[in-house]
C-alpha cells in the first residue's frame, strides 16, 4: 500500500492530547501533517472546521513544493441546518447555520459570491 488517505478529519485542534480551539493555527496544523505523514498518511481532508487563512496558505505552500507533511485538502468552513452540526467543543462554533437554499448556494460558491450579494 503506497499511502493512507484520511478523508474526514479536523486538523489543527489536537495538541498534547487536548482538543481545543486555542491550538488551531499554522504551527500546529503543520506539526499534525508531519506526524500523519510519519504514520503513512499521504493526504488528509479537513472538513468544515478551517477558519481563517492558515489551512489555505499551507495547502498552497504544499502545492508549490515548499512544505512537506501529509498533503492537506481543505473544505473550508462548513454549513448546517439550524441546530445541526458538531456539538463538541471546540467545533460547535464553526459551521454557518443556514435555513434557506439560496444562502447555501452562495456559501458553496464562496466568499466572492457572498460579497457581490451584500452589495445589492
């Protein structure tokens, strides 16, 4: 088997056995990707819990060949129906709660679509 692929995870929150929001950041994400790689994981899909630019920047640096570790795949910030989504700390604050299909479509299209809608 050439490598393992983790298709559902939440990178950057675990440090020293503690899963917490204050651990999220570039340094911890990179540490976790290196550890994953050392265990034979070649790619890690982070789903719905990546706030801010850290994970996106790491993904781009890896694509450019400037960073190692397991290849980071990023879905960005998730969205759920009102009252849905993760209920465990520190993930409960992450997803956008969406109650209308048109808002969900805008979230899927990304930040640029949301900015253009706000100007109307």
